[in-house]
């Protein structure tokens, strides 16, 4: 493989521009800008509900309404569910690029309504529309990045999405803190409006992205798929591109022959149920780590440790950088270096230990009066954020996308993200009530879930590290028409594979 990775001019071809040489990483960065939109949409609610000006405007001066506050937070997740389910149809019918366009428009509309809200009803409507946008965004981004990435770089490239997600959360916390210097309603209206520029930029840039080669092959546009693969992976040589095309088109043709009509219900047939369940459970796991609850309600957590006022917003701003640090460590030390199963299992155990310490600190120092104890609690919230980014933030999205079959990947990721949204919706609704009723004991729910998840992943999830998306299918016992990438490349170099694509007789794996 290394022998083919030579510069274009050594093949006699023209020198390529910077954009042409780096199309894969640049496409990844553009599509991952959706993470800024997601991070701002999701992260700003924490600082928004921490402003007295917001709660006074929504509920009346000096009044509290925990159920309605929970609804403002959690209905965003209801939008996530609807957007996730709907994204499967949009992605399959119109492509990944069109889905991102729709999501960008919805994000702009949702942010505008939130910033202009005149009461809880309008705020909830804006949150639902913004949730629709991120439901489509988060279902589409890992699919697109996985489908344009070479197998040995897929973890790192999807990790770029995780990094930009983390940057979005970091920006959200500081934008929210900056709002505290404004007066009255502007404290939360201006930060909410700051979601709009990122969505507008995404809307413009996404129009210049190449289509997913696997989506093109699924639509029988194989010539276009080959052209896109050549643009994306030209540095690996013609043999790699032809080999990849053979794997993609052969697999798509076999799946098309076996099933002429694809729907959500196919995810539940025995052949695919294990793959679907793996994807859905992993996406639900992202919420039952407790990370979403801590992000959304960190203001309440800091208050429970004895902090108040602008100090809470300042701590929230500092909290955001921990996700960026954790994601940077993931790209440097974990992505495409550690097997996926090991990463997730270690992550479950580490997060469970950290939450156990945080629970103990909250129990002992939760009533204030001990600055050292409260500061230790804040420190473990920060460490938890970095650990989540290190082990989970991008790894779950990588695996959730790559375990699904090509013809059901869009539907499957949509349903998986809907499971994440349902989990977030439920947790978002009950969290303020649970913290008010059982305080620090609520952490035990997440600790138990982490420990059970570690065992399930270790014994139940196949390893997918460093495989093509077509080779992953074999690990789940599916039919694989073409052989492994190395074998096909040898055939290509001998002249056996060429042209549009040649049929490869070898069928590996087991059928239904």
C-alpha cells in the first residue's frame, strides 16, 4: 500500500493545489463545522438558565418552575429525536450534502426564534426546531466523514468532528459568560443569537463538498463515485482507488439484489439486529454517562457546591476548555491507535470512578461552607469533562456509524441518534426534579450504568478498528462480496481489477 502513496507528479500527472491535495481533511473540517452549531445550541442553555434575567422573564420575578425549566431544556432533545429519525430518509433520498443544507437552515430558524422569545412557549418552539437541526447534523456528520475516510485514518477524521464539537461547547460557555456583562434580557438574547453565524457559514461551505462516494454508488452513479474517490484518495494511487471502488460497488450491488426496498423496519430483522442494537446502545450511552446532564445543568451543580452569581458563569466558561483538551488528547493518543472496544471499556470504568468521587464530595460538601471541598468537586467535574472527550466523544460516533450496513447506514444512524435524543429528553426532564429531591444520590444512576456498559461492550461488541466499512460487515457475520482491501489491491496491480469495476466472486461471511 505504501508503494502506491506517491505524489501525483511522480505518476506523470499535474501538481495539485492545496485544496486538491487535502480534500479529505478539508471536507471533514467543513462538515464538522456542524459541531460548532451543535456545541452552541446545546451548550448555551447551561449559561442561559443560570441568568436570573432569563428565569425572571420566563417564570416571573423571583419565581421558580422546575417542570417548565426541564421542558425548556429537554424539548431540544425531542427535536433531536424527530430530526434523527427524519435524517435517514433525507440522507438516503437526497444525499449527505442536502441533509446538511436542511439542518443549517433549521439551525438558523431555531436560533432566531430562541433569541426573539417572548415567553416559554416561543422558547420551547425554538428549542425544538434547533433540536431538529442537530438531530439531522449529528446523524449525518459521522456518516459522511466515515464514508470519505480511508480506514487507517477514520478514527482521527471522525475525531476532528469531536474536537469541533468540544470547541463549540467551549465557545458556548464563554459566550454565555460574556452575556453576563450585558443588561436585562440582552444577557441571554445576544448569546442565543450567536448561534446564527456558524450555521450560516456551514450552509455556504457545505455546497462545495463532494458527495459521499458510497451514496453515489448506492444510486448507481459509479462513474461519479470513482471520480470522487480519485479526488479524495489520489495520494494512495490508482490501485487503492480501484480496490476501494470494487469493495463499495460490489457490496452495494449484493445488498440491492437481496433487498429491493429498504426501510427502518429492516434494522430489526435477525441479520441486522445486533448491528442496529450496537449503534443505538452506544448513542444512548453518551447520555447515560452523565455528560449531557452535567453540561446542561452545571450551573445548578456549581450552586449546589456553594458557588453563586457570576462565579457560576465563570466556572462554566473554564469548564468548556476541558472538553477541548480531552479531545486533543484523543486525536493524539487514542484515535486510530487504540482498538475501539478497549477505549470504550476503559472510558466506562474511568468515568464511573470519577463520578463516584464527585458523588462523595457533593454529599460531604454540598451545603457550602468548605471552599476546599467545593473546589475539589469542581475539579472532578472538570476532569470528568476531559475524560469523556478522551474516551467517548468521537469514539461512540465512529463505531455507531461504521457498524451499520451501507444501505441502512442513514436510517440506522437516524434511529441511533433518536435513541440518544430520547435518553437526553428523559434525563433533561427529570434532572432538575431529581437533584431537588435526592441531590447527590442521582449520580448513582450514571455510575451503575457505566459499570454495566463496560461489561456489555467487552463481551458483546466486535472490534472494528482499522477496517474498511465493508470489512466491518464480516465481523457481524454478514456476506461480504469482495475480499479484504489488501487482496483486491494485489488483484488490481496484476490487472485483474480495472475499468468501472469487475465482479469479484468470493463471498465471505454468512447469510441470513
